[in-house]
């Protein structure tokens, strides 16, 4: 509760600062957040429609429409999954001189005046407010200290529209870079923690579904890893992005966002910051090799529809999805139809033909020796 109280006070301070600067008509940096894009909105409505829900607002829903859906599903067991999908439908917030409001927070104007991490946009907002306080222009929104010297605005805030626009682009880029650096360190620490726990089993929740597998977050540890599609029960899996699920073509088994699974930690790579899990079936048997061998196929850690952004796990499995299952040529089809056990023994589709060739050669030699014996008898 204390944490929430502090957060609310910070939000109020940021809103007040933004409203003051908006009335001053100074070129400043606002924290803006646009509404969802058309393709994300369509996918969200398709997902909600399957659950018997709908998002009002037509082509331009408001934050109130989003909030209405969240209130409606608050008591449902799948409420966290629905909330997660709705958040992923939104765009990322950026710094910009043009105030378009903050969709996610439902504010008409928002700026970073105070935050747990001091950023350069905060400093620009402080300079703008200081310039107004020390400036010569009168304002009903300001309460100045008596006797304080008045100075020109440019003395404290020497920026024009072009300067602020460039600063907004730079700050947005460096913010993403800082987030990536933070994520890299956190992922490394998570890998270090699990390094000595390879082979242990944990309960987890599916936090992302992709064409190459499932990302599962371990309960209570908040560490996620990849269950590669080759580690799922044998089947051809069809990825349905709008529904956030994998569907087995033969068994019709479904793995979807929010499913609770038991997994085993099989591989941890500190250098690559990658973690691999195996799905633990009821029989308690893993469908992949020995623990700790080889390298994992993705970067572990929080995800982020970013990671979901970084392209990890792009190595697609063979003969698991429809795309991977289709042989490229007839020769490939012949090669792929050979059992792995036969390959390990040094055999293949040609190994049996080799044996037959040896037998044919032996019979041919035997026929030659028989003809020689007959000729000797005749002589």
C-alpha cells in the first residue's frame, strides 16, 4: 500500500507539471502514448471474441473501453492472461514535443517531472519550470518567492522547437538502449541462479507462444525459458498468433497463453544468457536429451513482446510445424524419412541396398566357381 501511495503521488506531480507547461506554451518534452494500431486492434478483438468478449469503441477505442473490459473480467480465472494480451496490443510510449496525451494512463497531458530513475527529460522539464519561475512574464499558476531576481526565460531555458524535437528522439532511443542493458544484466543473473539447478523441476506459466515454442515463467522465481517445439509431444503444431496458442494437427492438443505446465531445467548458457526447459509429462519423462548438453536455443529473461522483439529462438525445428515438415526436394524427403537410429549406426536407406549388393556380388562369384568346376570335369 505504501508503494502504491508513492506511485500515485508521482503520477499527480507529473500531471501537474505537464498541465503547467501546456498552458505556458513552451516547447517541452511530453511523455506521449498513442492508441493501438489497426492490426493489433484486430488481433485483440479476435482473441476476445473467442472468449465471448468484445471491445467497444469501434476503430478508435478509448482507455475507458479498455478499462470496461478489464472490469468485466476481473473475477475470471483467466483475467491475468486477458490483461496481458490487452497490454501487448498497445504501442510504446515515447518523448515528443507534441502532446497527444497518454493512452495507457488515460491522461490528457503527461510529463516526466519525477520518477524513481532520474532521466534527461526530467531535467528539461525542471529547467522549463525554473525558467517560468524566474522569468519576467506573469502567470496565475506560479507562486514566486518575494524579492527573487527576475531574468530572461532563455537564461534558464535556451531551447526552441527544433532542439526539443531532437532531444525527444535522442531520449527515446537511449531509453530503449538502457532498458536493453538492464534486461541483459537481469537475464545473466537469472542464468547464474539456475546454473546449479539444472535437472530440477518447477511449476510455471506460459507467458508467450511463438512458432518455435513456448516461453514459460517459473512460479515464484519470475525466470522464463523456452520449451522448444521439438520438446513438445510428437505432433505437427500450427501456430495461431491471434489466439496465442499452438494446436496439434493430429492430436488436437492445445498449448495456449496462461497454461500451467511442469518443466525441467535442461540447459543454461551464461555467455548467451539462454535457458532451455523440457516439458515434464505425467510419466515424468523428458522428450529431449541429457541435461546440460549443448546450448539452449533462445535468450532467457523477461520478455518482452521485446524479446518477443529481439528475434530469439529463430532456429526453426524440423518436422514439427507444417512449414518445417514439408521436404524441400524429393531427395530431402528420402533423407528425412530415415530413422535417426539408422543414421547413428552408420546406416541409411542405402545401407540395406549395400547389403543386397554384397549378396549379389557373392552369388556372382559363386556362379563363376561352379562353372570352372564343370569345365574341369569335362576336361
